[in-house]
């Protein structure tokens, strides 16, 4: 039976003619979908893209229904998932029995208590990696923000996942492979209906990147199984190797690989992408930057950043939350409808793709005052206005909500504080920075920074 979560009977969907919709989405898929969603005012829209006619769902009520209320009817399958599955496999970012097994194991692992137990190691790793940027500050040479943020996050994430079982060379190789895969999959995501019998640009680079990931990850898994006592035993790969399947059986290397690859993507890429967008946002809003710098100077001072500082970095957290509102790393959550049902008064046909975009929902005027403006005060603890649970969902929601939230809210503030306690990053160039058509919401073009040591920045402001 179709389920009607809107008012009245099923009605005709809003449809955008191909001549108007297709060029927008082809030119700028992120903002193209958001513009369509905003114009529809949260109503369900069926996109008319030739033979491909997905539904765009943006209203928080409808998002909540798809991600939580009737989530079993909307699976992470279909044409959008095919290219990603070649990298991620059937682990925690998949669906079905494999996902259920992985979720049970990882959910018990990625708790606030477990992440807190790793806080000291993460803080030390971040501090050591950020210190390497001092060479750029001394020489005045610019840094590529996307690369450096990813490199710092990569070190801390790898430390959590693999402990001391992986070399720095291999960890950097892993990071490079992910970035290559993310860029190479663009054509497949823009044209998901194209058959795999037809070779497309990026296909070979993508599969080479998958091979590089496997070359790094599989040997680490084998080592963890053969020598379980190596390292501190708190790393995720050790925990996954100790875990057992539903029937008490040992999990095979492929299952563990898929979980590690998926968790790495969720934990490292989200944080690195958010921190890349942070610097253009701060440059465009100097009053926000000044307040953030003042908080970090007061809380951290001149010493190393410690886990105990994180709860005191309240404004820093607000800034990061606003960055994720305007630039959610996971900007598109595709789902495939298993059965017919009615959502928001619109009949969604079985087998159809349903597109959910936090980027679009986070811009709906009904739920956000001045939605296109950057304003961290929206997330002030003193603001008691109740917000719809699914008006803001950078980490997804429901059964598939990202397990890396606790890690993000420890790792990201540590990184920002560690950078700002040493340097005042100055943006080179003024954009505008727009989203690239990639699986993750990366800025189009390079975000370059010049790092001015704090003591010199202080003299210049006098």
C-alpha cells in the first residue's frame, strides 16, 4: 500500500522541462538541484532529464520520512551507487545484511567514550603534523588548503583506524587514491544512466585508485590478523579483526576492507572538505574570524592544543556547524524506492531514484532566516528556537546516520585550534569559490593560503 505522508491524494509532481533543467544541472549540479528545490519551496519535484526522471526531496518532513520514517523502502542501491560501490564495497556505506553486520560492530565501537579514549593520540598527531607547516610560514610560500587540510586529517584518521600498522608513505598514498577516485567518478555521477560497457573519462583512473587503496589496506588487515598484539590494540582495524559475524564466524578480509575503506571516507573526507571551505568563509567574514581567533587565543594560549580544550571551543564549533550548513561535504544522498508510496502528496514509483540534498534543504527559506548568509550565531547554545530535526543533517540521519560524528567534533576543532594558535591564514585570491561537480562538495579551483605566524600578525594589527 502506498503511504501518504502529505495532505490529500496523490497529485502531479512539479516538473522542470528538460530544456531548462538539464543545462543547469550539467553546468553546476550542486547549485542546480538546490535552485530547483528552493523554487519548489520544499515540494517534491520530479526532474525530467530525458529517460532519467528522479524525484528531488528537500522538505525536512519528507527527508525525515525517507531517511528514518520508512527508510527500509529507500535503499542505497541503483545507478548512483554503482560507481561508488566499486570503491566502497558492501561495508558500512552499503545496504542489506552486510551493512547490518558492519553497523552493529562499528556502532558499538564509534561511541563518544571510545573516541574520547583516542583523543590524546589524535591531538598529538594533529599537533605534530600542523607543526610541519611552519616551514611554509617562514618561507612565505603559499599552501594548497585542500591538500594540507586533507594531509593533516589523513594523519589523525589513519592513526585511529590503523594505529602504528601503516607507514606515512602508505597513508599518503591512501589519501591520494581517494582524491583521484572522487574526481574520476564525476562523469559517472553526472550521467549515471550510461552503461558500463561504454568507457567514460575517468574510468581507468578510478579503477587504478581502487587498486591503490587495496594495495595499502589488505596487507594491513593480514598483518593485524597474524599479529594481533602489535600496536596499542585500540585501532579500528584491530577491533574489526577481533569482531565476529552474526553466527560467530571470523569476518573475511574483504568485509573488513570494505568497512575500513568506508569509515576512512566518512571520517577523513568530511573533515578535510569542511576545513577547506572554512578559510574562504572566514576571509569573507572578518568579524567571525576575529571572534574565532580570540576564542582560540584565550582557550589554548601558546601551548599545544589538548583534548581538554575542545569543550571550551564553543564558538569554533558554531563556526564549523555553519560551514557544514552551507557546504555539507556529502551534498547528495541518493536512494532507490523499493515500493510505490506517496510522499508529500506525490506518488513515488518503485524503482525510481530519490535524491536528497542537504545542500538544498539547508537553503530553504521556510526553515532558515537569510539562508544564503554565513552566520554562526544560528548554532548558539543561547538560541532556544526549535529547529526541525531534518532541516540540518550534514551527517545524514536515521539508520544510516554517519558514525563519524563524534570523531569530527573532536578532530575538526583540534585541527582549527592547532592551526590558528600558530598562524593567521590569509586567503590568496578572492574567488568566488563554487562547488566542483564531484562526489564530495569540494571547492572548484584551488584555495591557496599564506600562513603568517601569530606573533607577526599581532604586531601588524597594532
